């Protein structure tokens, strides 16, 4: 009865609408945080990035909550909007010229996002952690987890020592595979917190702590190898490749565990896939145009600022002129 009352109180606003609003807000905060960091660095050094960090944290929290209300197929691709917001704000606030192809990339991301939102499946929120555990232990998802961990171990133990420094897919493969498990674990934790706050205590169940432990381990592994990728390869290449791999695997993992596409017809699923491909294309175009920008002159300092760890961490290069050139 309590579950029905909790669900009934939330029927005023559809679950997907809440997730959509939170996902867009998250992208807005995260996109703005990069600009605040960059502006702060240009004006007053590292101390000027505090506002950007606060904005980033707010965006991360909004993104975390978004996964509770909406399926990953809706929330994850919307992470590309942070790139658009960052590019547009940089154009107006930092006077960084947005190239014509960059505009095309922005439009592609917006169009793809709209298509995904229109055809996104309705979220079914599990009523307990036990129900989430049942979903996590179904044969299809267990096969996905076993396959994921096997590939990750092979990448770490065999491929990393041999070609980790030359093949970008090794580090990013580890990040993306672990990231997909991170998202479904965090979604489970978020639902447990939501139910607990609604009066249905989930803290006492060992499954809640299991999902929390998995999320912590996956996040640490994910960030560790993402930093290695950023230290080894050009960030302009790392960001789009990681976004594509992370988003694709996250949607697959969520679809298997939470059955996001259950009950949808073929045309809706095809529309979502087309929207997803459009978003990916726009993201790649945006990064390609950034890569064409001239390299920083000698005597500059480059800061590496990492961003959203659930949506596909977006990495930006921030250049600050040295005092010798001023």
C-alpha cells in the first residue's frame, strides 16, 4: 500500500519529464562550469575555478537524480548538450569563434536529442531493492556482466602492457565498459535513496550496500584509466571516442537490465537509434572543429580539466598566457 501511495504522489509529473528536466539542467550546469573554470583561470589562476567546481557538482547531482526518474537511453545522450552549452557560452563570454561546422554540430546534437526525447520509453521505477536485484541477476544481464569483466581483465592484463600506449581503445575500452556498470549501479542506489526518503527503508538490505560497493569500485577504475588515456593521447581524440563508447555501452547495459525498450514498437526504437546516431555525429563534428583550432603558442600553460564521469567525461584544454609574454 505504501508503495502505491508513493508512486501515486509522483504521478502529477511524468517520470520521464522529471528525468528530462534534470538531465538538461545537468548539462547546462556542467557546460557552464567549463566556461567559469576557463574564465577564472585566465583572470586569477587556479583559485578562480571554485565557481566552476560548484557548478560542476550541482550538475553531477542533477545527473545522478535524472537516472532515478528516466531510462539511460534518454539521460545519457543528453550529456552532449553540455558540449553545445560550453561552445555557445565560449563564443559569447570568451570571444572564442564558433566555426560554421561547429554550428552544424550543435544543430545535429539538438535535433538528435529532440528525436530521442520524443520517442524515449517510459521509465518503470522498481518498487524495492529486491526487485532491482532480481533485474540484476537475470541471465541476460549476468552474461553482460561476465562478458564485460572478462574483456576488462583481458584489456588490463594482456593488452595494456603490450599496446596500451599506442592504441586508444585499450584505456577507453576499460573506462567505457566499467562506466556502463557504474551507471546501472548508481541508478539502483538512486532508486533505493528515493524509496527510503519516501518512507520505504532500503538501507537495511545488503543489496543496497552491494550496489554502492560496485559503484565505488567501478568509478575509481573508470577515472583511473580515463586519466591514463588523457595523459597518453590527444584530448581532442579521447573525448569523442570515449563519449561514443561510453554512451553506447551504457544504453546497452541499461536496456538489458531495466528492459528500457520493453513494450516499444520497432519504429520508436529505430527513431531513438537514429536520434542517438545524430547526437554522436554532432558531437564528433564539434570536436573535429575544435581540433582544427591553432595550437597554443610557446610559453603557454595548458590545464587539463575533467568533467562529468557518468555522462562520458568531457575534457577541455584551457590555455593561459605566461607572464613572460605579457
